[in-house]
C-alpha cells in the first residue's frame, strides 16, 4: 500500500538533503512509531523544515528496520550508516536508550514548496493513507490534491547487504522509473548491460556521452553512491571508455541482472552519481 509521508527536519539536515550530502534519513525512537513499519519502497516523502515551509519531495528507495537496539548495536548502525545520515556524535549519544530504528535511502530530490496537509502535532513524521484527500500549501495558497496522486519518483533495487540473524533487520526492495526532471539532466545517463559486460564485470560509457569530454578536460574523478550505501571513488579509462572500478559482479549477481537490464547514473553534483539498477520489464 502506497502512503504519503511528511518528514519534519531541522533546517541544517534539510539543507544537507538538498545539497545531496545526506542521502539517508534516520528515525531512532523509544517506541515503534512511524515511520517504523509504516513505510515501503516507492512511498513519496515530503521534506518540511521544522516550523518552516516544505522544501523538497523525494521517494523512499530501500528501507531498513531494526528493533531490540542495544548500545553495541546502535554503535554498529552508526558505523554502517552515518556517512549518509550525516549526524554528529551527539545525535547518536542521545539515542542510547532507544529500541527501534528506521533508515530510509532517499531517491532523487525535487525542490518544491508544496506539500500535503497533515494533522499538526509534536510528531516529526506524519503518514497520510493512500487515497486520503489533502490540502497542499504553497506560498499561502491552498490546492486540493490526493495523497495517491503525488509525483512518481524512482526507486531501485537494494544492493547486497552483509547481515546476520541477530540484527532483526528487514530490507525492502522495489523498482520504478525516474521523474522527467532527471531524464533531461545534462549528465544523467543509463547503460544497457550486455552479455560481455555481465561476464567480464565492466560498465562501458557510451561513445558520445558528455561525461567523457568533461573528464578529459577536468579532474577525471567520479563518486558513485550505490544502493548498498557504499560510496565508490573511481575514474574513467578514456582509451577503453570504461569505468575503472571493477566491483560490479556482486551487484550484477545479487540483482539477477540480464542482458538488456540497465544501470542508471543520476547526477546530484558535479561528477557525483547515484547508481540505480533497473530491470528490463519488456525483455
């Protein structure tokens, strides 16, 4: 069931999301309150500044739920996620007595001043059921919308995770398509996998793609943010037109990728990309 979410954040964290630095939203609580077990991949999320306006819209990609937290487990979660959560040490210290955690990988960010109406309370996360009517607010004006008619945005498969049975973790996965604004971005690109690329563990850049010209005249460096929360620093082999990082095999295998499936690179900053694995639905 698709639900629409309103996530209320401090301005500092909202700005980190807009800048592309913060790619995972965390909610660590004493009780099993939303979004714990109340969000699914593909659900729309509206970002609102605490006591301020709506600033962005995104979509949940992969979601990780944890329960029965202990200080040791919380430390492990900090080590695993904080590079994408971007929280200070004080944040994790304040969560020492909490029992439940939700980590949400955020899809591409669409700036917006419009968001659904919700019942005001002290909660920092609000869930609007599918089909429930809502009034969106923008610059003091009201617009009637439905929670089920929010903009479609991308989701991706979740890349391999190193888990143990003691983690009490749930990982959810889904697929969708990218919104128009990212289809038209100058340096976004998608690469269709071939039998050769799957067998030999490589990704080749299209001959006419502008990223080749850009990295020939500027610093030849790429940052790739994978769905598994890994951040890869690599470069392009211009002679062979290949991405030099050769760690694709585990991801190809995990997602059961076949010739014709796509690897999508979504730009969120100069030479920084989110990587999405997209199955070909019409083989």
